[in-house]
């Protein structure tokens, strides 16, 4: 009887353990449903002096998990429908009415963009279509030129441009074979000067004055964007990428015969295709490898005809180069002698560009003395131009200089260089 009693007690304990195990499994499943990241190394760090009860802690955990899911949805929506299916009441509870209204507007906007063919679904995420890229580029271009129009007189030279030719708005007497872009005001003035006041005004062939047009010379440009960590950290990356998008739009719409290549450079340099530009982000690695970027740009321009130039946008001096063994070397923390090796390697590559008639124009986003000193050496060697600007005005300077380069090369020669 005693053994029977012990067996019964053991059986009851096992049953209790099984029930407990079943309940624990159910609890685990419920917790996993509420907090998908639970048990996978994710958690929430709590701080504060007042302890929370179990129910309050569970509600807080649920709120945080919902916020995480909402953040994931906003960062990586798989489709417009997914945004539309978000629980707006829950969004309102967590973040307030204004955020809920904004998210509802965003959902409708994304649906409209998909209908218009500006975005599409691919590989489980939304991406910008070629048509969308053209729209973004056009908008970036309008933004830059609208800011130019608002600048004070004399601050920047402004240009107007048209398809297939560049209009200088200088005039000349009409000659047979000239495009008949009549300057009516000057033509009538010539007739009045010849025939005197009064009406009707009588015109003769000698009165016709037309706008002087210049046939475009093909050019090849590589835009080098500094993608080092500091560009992202100091909020310079967004404006720099906007310039790239705008320049791509300008080239494709106004100068389709021209070549534009885009390079990003950080620890290494790599080419970015136009359809990859919108999603291009700095890799977060240290290093400003102008040496590799210039060498890559030179190879990209080798097969191109016409006037060749590199437009470099950077916020720091070169801090990395490719060694004779073909490896990247970040020399910033390796002492002055190592840093000088990087500068010398970069200037040697700049000299190779110069010998191949490639002009290097530099836009500096920081007044760092080491960068300024390096750029002074670069411009003295290459004959390019250097500009000190900031992220806010970067687009103005790049566009004006690009169009000025087009005009000067059209008139013949490489033009006057200024540092």
C-alpha cells in the first residue's frame, strides 16, 4: 500500500508537470504572438524609479512591440495595400491623431503613385520606376533653378537652356543659313533707326537681328560623390545625392548626347547606375579614397569623346588609397608619413587625369585646412576650379558651373581656370 501511494503521488506530480508544461507552452506561444522578437536576442531596456506591476509591464511591452512593427512597416512597406491595412485606431492610440492622419495621407499617396506608374512592387518591396526617377530628377532640377532665380543679382551667373542648342541671348545680324530665332525688339529698333519714326514700320532684310546660337560640343562628365561616414553624419549626403539626381535629369533631357557617370567613394570607389541612385547610401565605413575614385573615373572616361571633366563633391581630404599590392589602406590614424603617402598617391592619379585632358572641379563642403591645402595643390596641378560651399547651396554651384563649362567648351578651348 505504501508503494502504491508513492506511485499515485508520483503520477499526480507528473500530470501536474505536464499541465504546467502545457500551460507554459501556451503562454510562450501567446507571448511570441504578442512580441514576435521575443527570445531572439531582442528586448527593451527599462529605466525609471517607479516599479511597474505585471499588467502595466505587459501593456508597455505590447505598446513597444506595436511601435516596432509600425516602424518596420513604414521603413519597408511591401505594397500600398500593406500601408492601407495598418490599424489606424492603434496608430492613433500610440502616436496621436496627427500621426494617424499623416499615415492615412501617406497610404493614399502611395496608392496614387503606384497608379501613376511612379513606383512598383519588386521582390517584396516598393521601388521607384524609371518614370518616377525622371519625375524626381525634374523636381530636383526645378528646385535648384528656382533657388537660383531667387538669388541676389550678381551672386551667380544664370543660364537658360533648350533642347539641342544653348541659347546665349547675344544677337547678330541675320545671315543666310542662320536659324531664324528673330529678336523682334532689336529688329524693329533697327528698322526705326533706319527709316525714322512713324507707322507702318517698314522692314528690310538688313534689319533682321537674330539670337546667336552655339552648337553644343559633346562632353563627358563623371560625378564623384564622397560617401564617407562624415557626409552622412553631418547631413550632407542628402543634398549631394539630390545634386546627382538633378544633374542626371538635366543631362538626359537637355544634353542626351553627353555622357554622365556617377561614382561614390568612401573606403573604395564604385560606380552607381542611374536606376540605383535613389537607393544609394553610404556604407558607413571610414575612409575618403579619392585615389581609387579618380582612377576609376579616368577609366570610365577613357572610352568617351569630347571634353572630359570630373566633378568631385567632398567634405574631407583624402585619407585612403590603393597600395601597390591592390589593397585599400586607411591611413588617417597611422601618422603623418602614412597620410602623406595617401596625398601623394592621389596627386599622382590627378596628374594622370591631367595628362589625359580631364579637368577636375572640386566642391568643398567643409573649410578644413587640410582639405583646402590639398585642393590648392590639386587645382594648381590640374587647372580645374575649386569652390567652397555648403550643403544648402551645393546644387546652385554645381549646376551653374556645369552649364558654364558647357558654354566655355562650346566657344572653344578649355577656358580660363580659376582656383
